[in-house]
C-alpha cells in the first residue's frame, strides 16, 4: 500500500463527531445512488458499521433524512450553480454537494466556512483529483446567492 493510500485509509477510519458523520454519510449516499435503497435500509446498514459508534449519530440521521426527502431539489440547486447537470456528476461529488447544500440550507448552527471546508476535505480524500475545486465552486456560488449565512 502506498504512503498516500495508507494516509487516506487512516483518515477514513479515525474521523469522529460531525466530520465522521459526513464521512459515513458520503458512503451511504454513494450506496443510495447505486442501489436506490431507502432510508430504513441505509440507516440500518450504517448503524452496523464500526464507525457509527464514533460519529454524531443524531447529525448523521438528520442529514440522511433531509437529503433523501428531496434529492431532486438539491440536484436543481447544484445544477444552477454548476456548468454540469447533476446526472453527469460523479456519485462522490454529487453526494458531497448534497451534504454541503443540506447543511447550508438547514443547519445554521454549523458555520458556512466549516461546511465548505469539510466538503472540500471529503472531496480531496474520496473524489477525483480536482473534484475538490468543483465542489468548492458549487457550494461557494450557492453561498454567495444566499449571503444571509
């Protein structure tokens, strides 16, 4: 295993709290996009992972519920602030953007700067080489339009 892959693996296994929630949520939303599983299946499977005990479980559950309630709405917002339709996004990028958007829309207790930084970090670890720049651009454009945050 290369040094960078080992570092990425270590990062995946050590996140706690809300950062860990976002990490597990990314994996869960990836599965959702591939299999179309519903909330109950996704949440049940997530609870069985070893990471679940270390994360902010309430935050994870809340974000998952809110995202699955209307992913099409999040896709429309994303497409509005992007040069690509959401169907053309990599599932990892799409999931990261969903997480960032739902936190910016519904969770004002988390500073916008933190939300965007966390999204960028997820994209750097899990996304393709430059996906963090794309994720940053979409979330930043959304934030500028909704500058009340």
